[in-house]
């Protein structure tokens, strides 16, 4: 991930929620408000990154490589994708990793994915920076929004999808507890794990001693968790862990770097830091480089209505 807080909220609005883009290679509309025909390869290469908004998807089918990717890029017949949030903005100079090859002709895009194999899409230009990829085999459309690397808000994508960041490590080990704050039940929890697999809301915790391999942990408890926003601070989130036997544990979650997070526990005044162990690099749905994670299924979930558990920052 690029340096945290690299882009301001103003830049966020200017890049991800508007179409104010001035370096368009492909002219979008002529004076009659009709699209100007362009070569499909010119169109695919007119933007360095294509952000996939899964919430706009139409249809009930899925194309696995599009379902898990945050961005795709078309570069000299090679298809690139940012499948992970760890390292986004720096991995592959911002393009991510190569995941296969493509061939574009007429309005057809053929994909030969390294793991998923062959797929084909009809390509439609919606406006100067929006494409529709329609898969006739499953009657489903994905919508891609084009950006250049220098005006794409990697930070926004990271924080808007932070639950997937938590899933990109086999376990989170508690590596720091502040010497201030009152004693509480959560002091005994030394590991957290955020499972993948469709609901994106299941966590596990362990009281095992520090320094263990994630494969050797005994998970004492399994429950559900939720992540919410904090008014006026894009970089701060709320995290609620549902422990039935001693009520919910509520935290303010902030990211220190790509492998460490801080949890502030308002009810006790304690600060914890957790370090990610066992990085999981996603190549396709259900397949990872690191097999230590108990549930390797990962896909971005389409949200018909975005949950916004927003509240004020309680930390002084």
C-alpha cells in the first residue's frame, strides 16, 4: 500500500466520485453527444487502471478473476490485476500482478487467465472512463471505471475495503499492549483471525502463547465481527467483535502499515497492536500462494446497500 494518508479527502472526491479527468487518450463524445468509434485496444489502453465496482454488477453469474480483483490493467497483451490490498499502489508499480493474457478485436475481449482459463466478453463504452464487460456465457455485466495511476486513490480503495485487508493474513498476533488502561477480558486474547468465504463477518480468537505458527494455533472462540466508519476520518474505523460470553468488544481500528494495525479499546483505555502473520496472496477465488489460512475462499461481495455504522471518534 502507498503511504497511509497520501491523498486528501478532496483528492478522494476528485478522483473516485467524479469524472474530472483531463488526460483522456480516447476522445469520448462528439458534438452530437454520440460516442466516437475507437479501436478496442485504444480504448482498453486509454486508462492505466480499471477499477471494478462490484456493487454495479448486473446479473447472477460470476467471472472469478473480476470478482476478486480491485483493478485490472491491459498492457501489451498481458492482463494485470490488484487482487490484494497489501501492497496496493506499490506492487507491480501500481498495476499489481500479471494474471493472464488478453486478445481484443471488434468489440470482443478474450481472456486467457493463468488459473481460470478462457473467458470472453462483449465490450461496451458507457462514457469516457466507463466500460461494460458483458459475459454472454453467464449473462452478467461488470462495470469498470478508468484512471491513471497518478490520480487513482489507492488509499480510498484500501480503507473502503478494509475487511479484505484483515483477511489477507492467516492470523493477527498481538505484539503490543499499552501499560495504561484498566484490566479487561480482551487482555487474554493473543491472536485474531478474520475468515473469508462469502459473509466476510466471521472471526476467531486464540489465547495461545505468542510466537506460534498460525498452523499450530488453537482457536478458542468463533464469532461475528463488524466494521464501521468514523465521522470525519476516512483513516479510522470501528471494529466490533461479538463475544457472547463477555459481551461485545468495541475498538477503534487504525492501520500502522501493511502488516500492523492498532486497536484502541475505549471502555478500558488500552491500546493494542496486532501484526499480520502468514500473508495470503490471492491469485484466484479459492486459490492462494499461502495455504495456512483455514478458509481460502475470497471474493468481493456485491452490496445492494452499503452499511455505514458511522459514529464519532471517541478517542481523545
